[in-house]
């Protein structure tokens, strides 16, 4: 089971093998109480555990007691580093010492993992190997695994949002090593970006803004209560304001979001000497805000499309309901997490 714990909602997907692919055994999403998770930090663990328990113990058919969850934001560091060529056992022994110079936290306060991207043994090798280094703060991992335990489940894997997106992308779309693909997941309080080139993640970043910024702007500019502003953001008319009133405010916030995305793309291009961006796949609730996809495409010129995390994954409409996947845009991270297995790399 993949469990995506966001600041406004928790999404869960349970997958089962089906032939050469997968099928959805259960899928649901439910709200998280306001301010119980702020900037990725769990403030009210009881409220979050209760929200997870209500979702998983409801009538949605979840059976697994083991889940895969994920983290993002400033508690997670992802860096691609170059090291002298060494064996797997040598790397395993030295990775902590090598990592210390790249991690801005005390190395004793983080859980560390790595993946060799290029072993440096090919004909074009310059005597170095490329390693993807990931560090996450132990206290943040403990907070998330604790709320999952409080809901009666066990976290067997803790991943990173950006990599969960890539798992879902690979299963549903495959990898073309010639393409540079941007996976952009716009949630309530953060935007996860993973840029894939040559079939590998070459740049990841989390931007600390999302759907909440739209709601707050509508509250401020139109003098609306939170619930009304949140409805209006989704295109639902409310007393005292029309969607025509909201549209220019939403577009102004999107301009601010695009500036942050621009910084990310500029940094990627500067560090990789590549100007290429072929496709941008968008997911997350904030990606559905009026004009978001169109403004993204206009600004960057790359083809923009909605990320369908169920493109090749089968599901039973009679069991799950014809409308079960109306919110597919918000399920990408949860699907990527459900594709993980304990102990895999």
C-alpha cells in the first residue's frame, strides 16, 4: 500500500500484481485537519493518525497492514555526487564519510541511502562514478512512522516524493533515454520537481508553495472565509464572489509559482549545460487550478500534459466505482509508493 500523507489530504493506493502489470485493489483519499501538518512537519500527530485510520478502516477495501510512505521538503537532501571508482562494498563502507561534506545536518541525525547511477567502468569513464545520495532527518522519519503506527499500520519503506513520482511514471509511460522529462507534483503546501534525463533523475527540488497560496490569496483579496475561498479556487461559486472575480487572483499566484519553477529550470540548465525540456507532466491538486497548465506551457514552451498514474494500471469500475478516479491527479505519489517493495532498491 502506498500512503501519501499531505498537509490537506491523505491518499492511499493498494496494488496487486496482475499479469505483467498491476491492478488497483483499493484506492481512497480523505482530508487531514487544517494545520495538523505545516510545511511537512507533523504538528498534531493524533489528528493525522485518526485521519489515516478513518481512511484505511473505512469501506474502501484496504487489507495490507504494511505501507510505504514518503517525505519531501527541507528534511530531505538529494544530491548527485562524483566519487572515485570503487566496489560496492568499498562504497558501502565509505559513503558516510563521503556524505558528510554534502549534508548540512549532523550525519548522526540522518538516515542515509544511495544509488549508483554510473559505476564509472564504461569506455567513457574518467575515473569517477556518479552516485545519487539521499539523506532524511531521523526525527522527521520517526514522526511519520509514528502516525502510521498510531493508525494501526507499519511503515516498511520511507521514500522521497520526487522518486515516487518517477516510479509511477516509469510503470505508466516507460523511459525514453533521449527525452528530458519534468515530473511536477503541485500539492497543497509544496511542489515536487523531478527532472529525468537519460532515464535517470538528474535534478530534484521541492518548492515550499502550493495550493494553499491560492486559497490564502482569495481570502485576502476577496475577504472570504477559508472554506469559501477553497471552494472558489476549485471553481465552485460562493456567496459574495464569482469565479470571474477569482480568476485574475489565481493567475497572479500562478505567476509567482512559475517564477520559482523558472529558477529550478535555470539551475538545472546551468548545472547540466542542457537547454532541453521535452515534456512536463503535472499532477497534484494545485495543478488543476484554472490556467495553471496553459501558463506553464506558454512560459516554458515544452509540451505540458496531465500525469495519469493509472494509465497502464487496471482497476475494476464495478468494485471501485466509476467515479473513483476523478481525483487521479492527486494519486501519482501514492501509486509510485505502492509500487515499492520492502528491501528493494
